[in-house]
């Protein structure tokens, strides 16, 4: 898949989420791809990002019940972990896909892996979708819509630049000009054995 196809997929996921527009809807009712495909991994990755985007909106409600806010914070933590796991799955996919590539002697490692670059692309798709909504929101002022339209233009330019960089990176990896590694994130605050606030309570 190239970046153009991936952007189309991300936009499709976000639109499908907003048909019901609920954080409680079942992901399994939506995705149409084989579980061993890159499309499946990217579809699920963007779905997780989309749900978390709306979690973050909800938790900022000024009148949210504190108990419900704490429950939602736990869901956001779990979503963050799932998001990280999906990024690692995508990187493993790219690593496996290029395992037969002969790496050149002068090959370099990129500052970020393909999957973490795609993570940024996924979030950009969400920003573009919601900024488009704001740029067209009839209940907003002309000034608000104009400012959002300006921001949307920047986001679209950013997506174009990032997409090009991702295509170049994956091509360089496939030709052995760059190589990649998969590092586990090793988040500590979610781990009962690594977070002192948790293991001191045990």
C-alpha cells in the first residue's frame, strides 16, 4: 500500500465511525479485511485513534461526573496501550515484508519507523476531518469558519508532505538504503511491577 491508498483507508474508517458516532459501537461490525493483512492493521489502528479522539472530547466536558471521568481516564489509558501495540504490529508487518531485502553497507536507520510515521498520518486524518467540520459549521461565526479553513489548508499540506516522506521511507527500506528495527515501547506507568505508585501499594 502506498500513502495515497492509506489516506483513503483512514478517511473511510473515520467516516464509518461517524455514521453512528458513538464510542460504544462495536469495531467488529465494521472492518472488512483479512486479519493477516496490512489493511486490517491500519483499519484497526485508525479506529482506535478515532475512538480515543472522542474519549478526549468527552473527558473535557466541564460538567462531567468525577466518577465517570475517572472511568473514562482508565479507558483512555487502555486505548493508549492498544494504540502502541497496534503500531508495533504494523512495524512487525513491515519488518517481515522486507526480511529478504539485502541491506546496503551504507544503509541508515530512520529517526522513526514506518508505523510511527503512519501513526502521525492517522492522527492527521482525524484533524483534517474535524477541522473540515469546523470550517463548514453553520452555527459558527464567519471568522471562526475562516480561521478553521486556514488551519485546514495547513493540515492538508502537512499530510501531503508526510505522505511523500512515508513513501520515500518505505521505498528506501525495500531497496536496502535504510533499515528498520522494532523497539517495544516499554511503558512503565501501566505496569504493576514498574510503576512505584502501584507496586508500593501491593
